[in-house]
C-alpha cells in the first residue's frame, strides 16, 4: 500500500504541484520586474501630465500669435481692435508690439494701461535671423526672453510685406496663475499635487490644493515658454515607491495565498487517498476473516449432517450431541450473516429504529437474562448492579439489545483465559444514564483504542487476529446505534488489565414522573 501511495504522491507532485510551483516561483520573480515596469509607466504618466500643461500653454500662445499674424496694417484700426481685445481678455499681457526688423523701428505698440505703461518693454538686442530663416522654410517659431520680471514672447510675422517682428510682453506669474492655473487644477484630478515655482528662489507661485509632505517624490520639468519657472508633480498621499510596493505586496500575498491553498489541497488529497487505501486493506482483511468464520461452522454442519444422514451413529446420545452441534453452529452462522446484514443496513441508513420511552432497568434486566446462559457456558462470573431508581430513555429496544450483546460478546471473546469476570453496571451522571460493561481481559493499547470503532478494524498484533474470530464490525455497529440514539460509546482500557465500554444515553424522564 505504501508503494502505491508513494506513486500517487509522486504523480500528484509531477502533474499538479510541480507545474503550479514553477508557475508561482516564476510569477514571484516577475513581480519585481513588474514593479519596475509600473514605476516606469507611472513616471511616464507623470511626465505626460506635465507635458500636457506645457502643451496647453503653447496652444494659448499660438492662438494669440495666429490672431495677431494677419495680412493687415500693424498700425491700422483692425489691428488696434484685435490687439486691444487680446489685452482686455488676458490680464497677464502687458504690451503687444510690432517692430520693423530691417530698420529696428517700432510700427505699433499696444499697452494695457497706457497711462502707467508708456515705456517700451519689448525685446532688445535679439538675434532674429534664425527666425527669418525658419519663416522662409514655412515654420513660425515663437521665442521667449526674460527681462526683469517680465517675459517677452516674439516671432517673425508671416503675412507682412516686410520682415516684421511681433512681440507679446507679459507678467509670467500672472499668466501661470490665471491662464495655466485652471488647466493645472483640472489635470491634477485631485490625485496629484502640482506646483510651479521660481527656479532660482524656489518660491511656489502656484499650487493645486492638498497638504503634502516634502518627503514625497517629485517629478519636475521647466515650463517651455517660461524656463525660469519649474513645474513639479507628486502623488497626494503616498510616494511612488510606497504605491508600487503596496501593489507588489498585494500580489505577493495573493500568490502566497495560492501556494498555501495548493499545499493544503495536496495534503488533503494525499490523506484521503491514504484513508481509502487503508479502508480497502481493512475490507480485504474483513473478507478473509468472515470467510474463515463461515467456513468452520459450515464444515462442522456438513460433516455432522452427513454422518447422521448415513445413519452411521447408532448411539442416541451421540446423535443428540451431533444435532446440538449442528444447531449451535447454524446459530453462529446466522449470527454472522445477521451482523453483516445489520451493518450494511445501518451503513446505508436503511435501519428503521422504533423509538419509544424505555425504562432502563427493565430493558437491561431482560437483555442480561437472555445472555446469562451464554456467560455461564463460557465460565464467566458476572456481576450486575442496576439503577437504584429506574429512569426512561428514548430508544429502540432491538438496537440497544444489539449494542449491548456486541459488548457482551467482546467481553467474553477478549476476556482472560481463566477467571473471566464481567461487570455490568448502570448509573446516572447528570442528565444521562451510563451503562458500563467491564471485563478483566486482554485490554486494548492506547493506539488501538482510537481505531476500534472504525468499520472493519481489528487489532492485528500478536496472534489475536488468528486466535479470536471476528469481523471488525461489532463496535462500529455499536457506535452507529448510539449515534442514532443521540448518545455515545467510549472505552477505558489498559493492556493486560481489562476494558470498560461505556454507553451513554440522554434521560428523558424519571420513573416517578412517568
Ligand atoms: P470483532 O470483535 O469482530 O473483531 P469489533 O468491532 O467488535 O470486531 O471489535 C474490534 C476490535 O476491538 C477487536 O478486534 C478487538 O481487537 C478489540 N476489542 C473489542 N472489544 C474488546 C474487549 N472487550 N477487550 C479487548 N479488545 C477488544
């Protein structure tokens, strides 16, 4: 049996556990790669959020440029309307101007507050040849220049007959707060903290809502058109490392959970297989035992019946002896067959018990009386102490008789070779009545004590199995009968000193109430 279990375990290992094991080890090792990947992807995402803010600022500035770069007179009425409209709608713009590049002469200057801002605050001393080259190639580039607290955005116009430079001077902090602010707030999605600070001093000039700690990771980039300002982004509540390792931990826990379940499952399967094999082994022992038990009485019956039939025995006394042997051996046979049938019925839950209130003393007396002769034939001295006051239990008299007779049979079978003694005792313990059958026989080892109530189990040590016939069903039948009676069976025993089997039934009423 061991070999077969070993084989099944190995097969199980090879076809289920090993592949799952490899898979899990592989997954666990891939986890750290995944973590790095998540980190990379996440960083890219942060980058792209910052990129989108820069892109937005480019869109706004390009929109202004396309509105100003029209084939109209820079100093005319139409341009006046357009420039003043842009100035009015964008509080951050301080001045818009047009300069003729060749003569370096201002063509027109539009101020926000003419009364305060009369001065020219456009680009000075800049190199525009590159921009002219770009225009020739069909590409308009907008450059930026930081002058004091202002930023000047300038580009060469496409639609003028001569080379004209258009510039927009603005207050960068105001632009960031008023024009980029709403966009930054929107892209932060309340998940990120985005701030814009002055690159030199580090003063934050705009930030989204939320309290953050300085220890949180920051991803930074300069604003395209305002490189003197840096935009930073970070997660609101956790560092990226914390976020990634939290995810990793969750996946690891899940994988270990699977390992644990697979492990428990394998143990469960192997244990069940072992149990089934053990049962199969017990069953085959049972068949051998029962065949042996049946063969002996059958051989005796056949032999004596044949002798009688041939009328070889003339002596009447001897004939009587033969007949009574045939009778007692047939009873033995009937007993074995009945036990097997009863067991199979109880196993399949087909036994119908007729429960009724039964007075304990009366019932035990009856069973004891019917068995007394058997004790005497086997030279067993018996002591019986009934209850002082009788009580009732709810039971099936046939079932209880069978259980007790099984215990009596065992007490006789496994009793001492000489001076066999059996004590039958009933007593009350709290709300139960206890019926004890004690013998002074061979006893049961502590290891076997847990197994004797299993079906087909017989103690097979020494020559007990060979010497004493049995099927290994008796105590299992007792256990099942007791279970149907909401009771229990237990045993106290020491090898060589005897055993005491104890049946416990719930009391339903005392005699004086009944
Ligand atoms: P069987 O007696 O047919 O073998 P049982 O189910 O009645 O089957 O008993 C199972 C085993 O328990 C027996 O084989 C025997 O080893 C042990 N056993 C039962 N009763 C006693 C007893 N009174 N004393 C010692 N051993 C016992």
